[in-house]
């Protein structure tokens, strides 16, 4: 029977090619994901290990819980100073102590645009040794900074800024623009820098002046003499540290922490890619099962002969499964090779878009090989299991007398009952989900979506009849006899049509659902921005370090500016939970945002107290005039009067009050943003004037309402487009399924096609018939998928809308129409080869085919 399986595999190479392609693509997705994850993870781990190579102990400054609140304008203060560094150097086993000052510096390129990605724009001190060089940052050209007006940059940073040795560098830390002369370019393999950040180096005194106090440091890195026990040395260092102001960690512990962090960072991307790989393989299951069902129908005489000469049912099952296993293994090997290429290409694409992964070799682990090959073989064998059972049930005499027996009515009835129950359960769960009011219920929504989708897949043969018949009315009216034949062929075997259409349906269900939710969210955000923000500009920093409060006065003095309202805030706790209060200028806030008060008024807030949003008031049972106990983040307790309740406002959030109420509870007084109202709606010239008034700092981010809307919409578009890209593999596999089904269907209907040709149907008519059948099947899958996707988007959107007041489901008719058009094109393209093959059949040979 094994030889029979091998012979069958070789005898039907062309017919199995498309099935092999489906398995191959799914395995390639899995293999590419695993190899990419292993390669990037190992590269980042190696880069981190290199950075920690000489680190025996790391001493980092921490803030004491009872530390005094710094006065306005004070720099950070730490307990790590020269004296502590000298005491650590005197310990036995210590070879050297590196004293690091760390901060953030945003640099401007030659066009005065900021470079880097904000939160990874690093700055530190260059520490030359006896040879005048810093071993941690090898020089590429020039020298290290040694004076107050000098700076060095990482090679990638200098390249991004378009500068060279001797050029003047403009940058900002948390205030006005600074200028320094570039004297050196260094190499750095710091993962944060290679991943799109920037690196600026200053001499130690300058770095302390920028970020700390003279003689203070953020971290002390201890290098041990050979043979020194790290843990013992760490304990000695820890004994010297001031309690609650610094902590010591061994190099091995740091390495373990970084490895764990890297694994967590990679797991999210890895799991996302594997989820879509699973979808692709799930779609492939339909194609595999469809193919083996059709092959078994075509080989029923052969199977009957085997049964007649003594082959048992188990042997028939094992023969079909062995054939599937061999197909799966061959396809998986080729798919793994393709997946290796995908991993390399994915890394290159992400690097080209600024990911900046560290250099490292391609990692192909045994786990990736076994997982990818195992998944491909198991999926193929499982998909062929039901067709193998069908093959084993063929009675020899019955099979010898019939080429293909119609499916038993009872099996369809049982299937319809099971499908109805599962679909009903899924719909019930989703209807319940639509009443939920918590984002924590996402797993329940996912369960309901999965049940609904599986139920519809099971019911697809039943649903195919009315939908295909409806499509047939159009094809008959437009194409006459060709359209009628196409409809009848699609209805001839509902289960086959359903399986083929379901493969396309799965992809379009997910794509439609994401499109509807994404489009509705965009419109909701537009509505929120339009209803809440009346300011013309929002000013904040790209690194989120905050703005000096004195800058709001400078902006207010710019000609053409009508009003400026600062926003800064702090957290608080009440009996009902946590909250956040924003401090602002109450004399200006109503000019930059639309406020609608349900209780109280802005004048009441100006008289003292806080205003809370309608949602917060309802949540806590507060009304205007109530007094509440509040504990701020600085541990101070106070009683506040609820002076007003306002309609939910995205700009002000949960609550707001005058800055005088918020400022005493802030560690450092800085504005999160400034809202600016301009005369006549503003202009590019006004933006330039505002920038000039604020020192033209590269830190500044000045956006108008349209830019804010596009920034938010762009994030949603990025997610939706990423989903489109990841689901494209599933759609491609679905197209392969349509081609496969049509090609094998043409083979089954060889005699029928010969008869049609004999009674006068031209070759063009045969092509038209096959093309229309393909279009009907594709449109069936598309309509079913889009219908399910819209329902799931509606139910899930109801849950989203509970925490997103302006969310309202709006169907993007243009995109939905595009999806239908794509399904139509898929149908036409998928039929090209099968239609050409059918039209080229020899009439007499086809009539005589068995």
C-alpha cells in the first residue's frame, strides 16, 4: 500500500501541484516567522551581551520615596558622585569604574528637521582612557569631545543628520537650542541606536552640566579583575551604597534581565505573525481536503479494485494518509527553503524602514525546522483524514459501477444541524458582546467571532445554493447558456463549491471586519477632534519631556496669537479608584476647546474646585457641589470641591482645574502641551514665528488640527494595511484553491465537455463557462465573507463604542466595492489556465474518456 501511495503521488503530480503550493505557502509563513524571530532575537542578544561584556556590577541611581520635590528649574540630583566612585575603586577585585551620565538630545539635520525617534535619542559622556580613547565608543574619525563647545556623534547619527567633522550641530535637551562643533564620529552597536535612535557624546563636565549636577552620575559600571566572583563583588559594592538612593546589579543578572526583555519584545511580533500563518494554513486545509476528495472520487474504480483484491479499509486509509504525508513533507521542505528567504527579506524590509536590527548571522534552529516541517505534514494529513475515511467506505461493487456517487443526504442534514448550532452559539455570544462595556472582554469577542466563522463554514454548502442561484440569475441574463451551465456546475457539488468559496471567505471576513472597524474609528476620532478642539495648533515636544511654563508667555506675545492654554497634569486616587487631573489656565481654556457644562459652570471652577467629565461623575456618583477626598501622586491628601460637570471632552480628559491647584503636586513643573488659538485660523508664517519665538528647537512639534487628525488616522491605517499584508498570504492560497478546484473539475467533466463541443458549443463558450463558474464561486466566497465580517465588526464595534463615545459604525462602501471587484478579478484570473485547458480538449477523445 505504501508503494501504491507513492505511485499515486507520482501519477498525479499536476493535480497535486496546487495543493502542494497551498501547503508550501503556509509553511513558508511559519518558517519565515520562526527564523526571523530567532535571527533578530539572537542578534539583539549578542549586541546586548557585547555591551555588558566587561560589566561585573552596575550601580544605578534611584529616587528615594521621601525625596524632596525639586524646585522649579532644578536638574536631577543623584547619590552617585566622585566620592562613591573612588570608594568602589578601592574595593578588592575592582579593576576600573566607569562613570556614566545619561540623558536625551534631539539633533537637527541640515534642513532643521529632528532626527531619530524621540525616546531613543540618547546622550552620554565620552570617557577617554590613558590612550585618549573611549573603548566603549571606538573612533571612526576625528577625536573625542574634550571641551564645552564640542560634540561627537554615532556614525549612523552623523549620516542621518548629513554632517561631518567640523560642522556645527544644532540640538536640544529640554530647553533652548544649543550649538556645538562636531569633532568626532564613533561606532556604536547599542541596540537602541541601531534601531533608529541617535547618540550624542559630550565630555563628562558638559554632560553633567546638561543633565545633572557637577560631580554626579547616573550609573557606575564596575569592571572586575580576572577571577573575581561577581556575586561577592556585587555584595561588597551594595554595602557601600546609600539606602534607597542607589542599587547594585551583577553583570549576570543584567544579562538575564535583558534576555528576558528581548524575548518579551520579540514574542508580540512573533505571535502576531504566527497567528496569520495559522490563518493561512487553516485556509490551506480546505484546499487539501477538497483536492483529496476529488482525487478519491476520480480514483474510485482503482480503490474498488484494491478492495476487491483484499485491501482492508485500514489499508486504504493508511494509503491515502501516506500519500498526504509524503505530499506534506515535500511541500514543507520547499516551503521551509522559501521561508528562509522570507525571513531574510522581512529583516531587510524592516531595516529599510528604520527598524535598525543589529548585524548577525541567519539563525536556523532545530526548533524552527521541526516546527515548520511538523506543522506542514500534520496539517496535510489531518486535512486528508476525512477524504481517506470516505475512500475506505467505498464498496467494491458500488464503486466499480459508478464513477462518482452523490453525497448522502443524511450527511448534509447532520452537517447543517451542527453548523446551525455552532453559528447560533457564535451569533449569541457576539450579540452579548455588543452589550459589554469593557475592553477586557476582547477574548470573549474573539471566541464569539471564531464560533460564528466556523459555523458559517460548516453551513456553507447550504448557503451556497441560494447565493449561487442568485448569482446565476445575473450570469444567465448576461451570458445566456454559458451562464446557465456555470451556475449548474457550481451547484452540482455544493460541498466542493462551499469548500472552495470558504477559503476565500475566511480572508475577506477578517479583512472586511478590520476595514469597517478601522474606518469607523477614523471617523469617530475626526468627530472627537472636531467637537473637542477649537484651537488651531497644538505644541508639544517629540520626546515628551515637557515644555517650560515660561514658553506659553512667549507664544502669547507672537502677533496673530489670540489665546494660549497650557495643559499639565498629575494622577490621583479616590475611593472609587484612580484618576488624572489636568491643570490649565482657566481664563484661556474655553477659547481653545469646546466646553459644554451639564452642571455648574466655568466661573464656578474659577472660583475654586475641579470640573469632572460626565462619565467620571456618573462612575463615582458625583454632582456639582460635592466634596471629595483625593490623594495625589505625591502622597498628599486633600479635599476638593466638584465645581462643575462637563460633557466628555477628549482634550481635557477626566477632570481639570486651575494650574495653581495642580502645580504643588508636581515633581517638576512642565507643560505637556500648549493649545494655541490663532487669528484667522493661522498660517505657515505664524508657525514659523512661533518656532522662532521658542528658539526654533528641534524638540518642538507644532501641529494643526488637520495634521493631528492625519497622525491619528495614519496609525489606524498602518495597522489596517499591516493586516492586509499579512492576510494577503491567505487570499493567495484561496486563489490557488479556486484554480485547483476548477482544474480538477475540468478533468472530471472531460466527457461532458466533449459532448458540449459535439452539440455545437464553441471553444470560446467552453472558456466562458469555466470562467463564469470561477467568478460565481469567488463572488460566493466574497459575499459570504463580507457579510460575516460586517456582522462581527458591528458586534465588536458596539463594545469599542462603550469607551469611545464618538464611535459609530460606518460602512466604507468604496472599499467594500473594491473587495467585490477584487473577488471578480480573482475569479477571472483563477480560471485562465483551467478554461484554456478545457477549451483545448480533443472532442472525440473527450467523449471516449472513462
